[in-house]
C-alpha cells in the first residue's frame, strides 16, 4: 500500500474528484483546505499498482504544475483493505482483476528509488575503493570469504542498471548519470586494485604465483558459467526494484560480476601478467554489457514506459536501439567467451584422461593435479603432479608417455611419494616439501 499526499492547485478540486471517481479506488480519500489557503490537500491510500494511474490522473489535471505530490510507504492501514475474497470466490470482477496481475512500483517511484541507489558520489567512490582493495586481498589470500565481503560493500547496483531505468522511463539525465557512474566505478575499482597490487609487490610480495591461485584463475577466465552470473544479476536487479523488494542481496550478485574481475585486472597490471589482465578485462566487459541488456529487457517487459503517446514511441525507439547495440556488442565480446569456454572444456577433458591414465598405471596415487601455463584467453597444460603412497622407479616417465599417446599433449610428470622421494622423467630425487602444486 502507498499513502499519497498532494497539494491541489486552486480551481482543480472538482477535476481531481472526477479523476479519483473514474479510478474507482478501493480506499476512501479526503480533500481538505490547506492551512494557508493556497489550494486543497488530498489524502489517499492506494494499492501499489494504483499509484501510477493515480499520479498520471493528477498530472493531467495540473497537480505537477501548480502543486506537489508525495508518495510514501503505508506499512499499516486500518481497517485492513479487502483483498477481494468474496468476489474471487464468486468469480466476480475482483477475481478477474487479480488473476495474472503483477504488483510493481510506479514509474515515478522507480526513478526516485534509482536515484537513491546511486547515492552520494563521494561515498560511492570511497566504498568502491574499499571494495576493490578487499577483493584484491581476497584474491591474493585465495579466500572466497574475503571476496564475498568485498561484494557486500560495493555500491554497484545503482550504477549497474541506472541507464536501463532511464532508458525505459525516458529520463535521459538518468541515462547519462548511470553511464558515468558505471564507467567511473569500474575504472576506479581497477585503479584502486592496481595501486594495491603495486604496493604489495614493492613492500610485501615481490613475487606472487598468481596463475596458481584458484580464485584469481576463476575471475580471469571468461567462460560461459561466469557470464551466467551477470545475466541473472541484471534480471534480478530490475525485478528487485520494480517489485519493491530489498535490493541488498541483489546488489551482491551485481558486484560478484564486476568487483572480483576488476580486482584481477589490477593484479594483472601490478604484477604484469598480460594473460591474466586480458582475460579479466574481457570478463568485466561482457558482464557489464550483460547486466545492462538483461535489466533493460526486464524493465521493458514490466511495462515501464511513459504514458504520453509520442514520448512512448520515442522511448521505445531509443530503448530498442540501445538494446540492439548492447546485444551486438555482447555478441562480439562473447566470441572471446566462446573461445575460453571451449578451452575450459578441452582442459576438463584432458584432466579426465590424465586421471584415467594414472589409474591404469602402476602408481598408487593419492592425489593428481594439473598445472597450467596461462594464455590470453585460455590455459595450456604444463605439468601433471601426482602424490602417491608408492611408485616404482621409472613410473613418472612411463606415465608421461602414456599421457602423450592418449591426449596428444606433451607435459612433464612429477610423482611425489609419501616416503619423501620425487621422481620425474629424469629420475631426480627431491624432498617432498618441494612438491609443486596448489
């Protein structure tokens, strides 16, 4: 329910009463003289779905020119509104009206909520810096918990879909504000992560095996599964705003698609890993495009268009062009995602073949891992590391040959025994604590 208080300009009272009568509202209303005699004051409580038509009716009679209207949330209404129980049971008008209806906030409320989500630019910038730094720390520590914390404090829901909201309601200023906030937020996150990485490299960790950290690999590998996060986040963000549902958790989903890969870009720059940098940059770009596209289409499907016929046509044309541009841009970038996904699938197949080769060998293996050399949009198998309870002499060389014949991949094989011996193709012996692997 929503409570609406409006200042009705002088001479417009009868027009407002007619408009309210035409709407056939469920709740009573009151129009009283204002204290200063400068018009009348309207008090009315309506269902959420009735806010938009009521505001449009008030606008038609000139309330937006000579008066004001304020919409607030009515958390408690006495007596409780009738939900159409008897009418629904009898199949009357109430039941027909409620069937298949979708409750969503009014267009004006949506614009106001979106501007509130954008928040203060200075505060948003500070939170973006803190989020990027925390994400960098989480990636370096290989800690999903810390990375999740960085998503919680990231103020990216508003910037992520503000331009989509502006597009469907015909608010060009909101479109421009959203684009600036979105681009500025990503650039600031990358810059903050880069500064953090440079400081970490100079003061604490001059060398860091970024390519061996699972979280960094995950957020710099633009496979199709990471793209799904952005697609879902865009839809969820739009639905949360239009359904008057809390946006806190949805904001985390939007941040999950942007903050960690932005931090990975900064680490790639700070430690100069071009392959990591390119992969994370592609992931950020395709995620941003996907969030904008899916949120725009979701808002469009919810009917958020201007009521004026000519303005509605303009907004439809502009929104359709923006959606097409986003879709085409996404398809271009998705070529890289497709390549990375095929590489991901090939490496998964390679690991299955390695596991089979190890199981068919004379090695009593306890764990098998594959180490990779990173490429621009994929990874190349480098070393197969086998931890074993026991392994005969020459087992590593035999396994290496078996893998080469089975997969066509030439990789080195290192076998580490529980007794502390390490055997490779050259028969070298090393202490077990020198074993590579994650």
